[in-house]
């Protein structure tokens, strides 16, 4: 399913021979190397890299995921660290751009000698950095990049790339089945963020799955991230008189879309995915507007098993966590578990992430699918009633 360790060492050596003068100070095993399979923790510290979008269009997502990661590592360090060593996080700014995510990953690997990378938050930026990390045999855990291409390319799993979130097909299938079976919807329209691979991927798969359930997608419209006025497109969608509107997007735009849809008199159920999962959506849309809306996400805050994370996050940051924070926390816990078992050798970290089974993280228990590097985890559907989130469905993990 993936190249052998020997082949990747060879590929890494070749790549570094070509690029060393421009990008890297060294490549291969050993403490002084920027990458490779050797032990890279020195002294009393284990150095990991946080490569998140701290500025730019996706800064709110990267910053929240980074906060979740920092909380996970703080808890470990406060408890004495890992095998007697404290974990040090070196932060770099991916600047919400693919090229900058590569630059940040390059610095973290070659200059800071990190043993692993967490982040970025969004799909395109993770995919961009993955070749640099793979060439240097540095594991990545992507907290929130849901596109299948993040971990699998041309049918082959990327050996050093993992994620702590579920993938787009799982979300879209759950929401398509929920629309058809729970809401008895026969027709749907799509309203997608054309600037987002996340949104476009979810829309494509929802259409396929909804039509497989016997439904019909009547119309599709698009917007751009940071748009403010959605009424022209919503007016077009309104003419279809569909049973449901599927809006797979992030909470900032979602809140405005839902608010403006209700102002136009649209009463149809509005459905979404984990990008909705932030308490700010209520502030933006208003409590009444969010009635008859549903989205899937990684956890329900009322579940007992997530209370530890939620309470710790509130104590640390004085506000409620959103889904990006939760997934950043999960990624940190996964990495710590891998290092605890065998130390900081990159191949051992990779193998240990791949073999994670029933690990308790912030959002519940997680098992890694070795064939895809996707987590096997549950998914919930949330309904909003008068501004309060209620659990509508809980789907157990498969596998």
C-alpha cells in the first residue's frame, strides 16, 4: 500500500541532494539532520512543529486548532512530560497560502529539527506541505483537512501523512442519508463556496449520495469566502422550492447565509457539515433563523466523554472550544501517544500513529485505519432549536 522505509530513505537522499543548497541543511538519519529516521530530540525537550494559518483568510481556523494543540501539550508537560522530557512547540505561520505552508514546513524541519508536524488546518495547505515532510520522513497529523486526497494519492497511502478528522465522503453520506431518511426530503439545492476545496468536495459527494437515495438535486449556486450579501443567489435557489438546502461551508458565511435566507422567507431545512461547528454561528444568524437547521460534526458537547476537554479548554482560554480547537487537541494527543510508546525516531512515530487503537482523545475514542490513514471515529448530527444545540443522531464508527 505504500513504499518501504528503504525506498523512502533513498528518495529522501536523492531529493536532499538536489535541493540542499536551496532548502535544507541536511537529510538522513542522525541528531543533526533536518529529517530522516534518527532520534532528533535533544536534551530535555522534544520539539514538534505547529504549522497553522495564523494570518490570512483562514486565520480563525488555524488559530483555534493551534490553541487546541497547545492545550494538549500543556496538559502533558504539566503532568511531567513524555518519558521525562518536556515537549516544545515551535510555531510557524502558513499565512493561509499553500506556498507559505511549504516555506513554514521547510523551516520547521530544517532549522528547528522538529520530530513531527501538526497542521495546517485546511486541505490545500496540508497537501502542499506533505511532499516536504515525506521527503524528510517527518510525520504530519492534519487536524481538520477532510479531503480524501490529503492522505491518499493515486490509490497509494501517503506514509507520513495522517489526520484526526473524518473525511468529506463520510460527512456528505451522513447528511444525504439524514435528509432522505430522517427529513423525508425528495429534493435539494446546493449552495457552495467556490473558493473552497472543502465545500466543493462535500457538495459533489452529497449530490451523488442524495441521488443514490432517490432524491433529486434541482439547482446549484456558489459564493466566495468573505462575501457579505448572499440574497441574489438565495433568491434563485428559492425558486426551486426544494425540501433542503445543503450549505457545506464555514460558520462565518453560514451564519450570514442562514440569516438572509430566513429574511427572504425561505423555510426549508438548511443542512451543513463540521465547518458550521462554532458557537459564533448563533450570534451571526440569530436564534430563530437557525431553527430547522442541521449539521454533522465530531462530537456533541453534552456527551460525558468530551467534558474533560471542554472544561479544560474553557479554563485555559475563557471561551467555548469550536471544532478546530477540538481536532487540534486530538492531533496533539495522538502524537503524544505515538512518542510515548517508542521515542522520537520518525519511523517509529509514523508506525505508532498508524497503529493507534481505541485512544481516548478530546472528541471521543479514535482508531487509525492503516490503509488510508483516516481515523475511525463516530459522527453526530446536531439540530439547533432556539439557539440551543441538540443531539439528533449519533452514528457509530465503522471498521
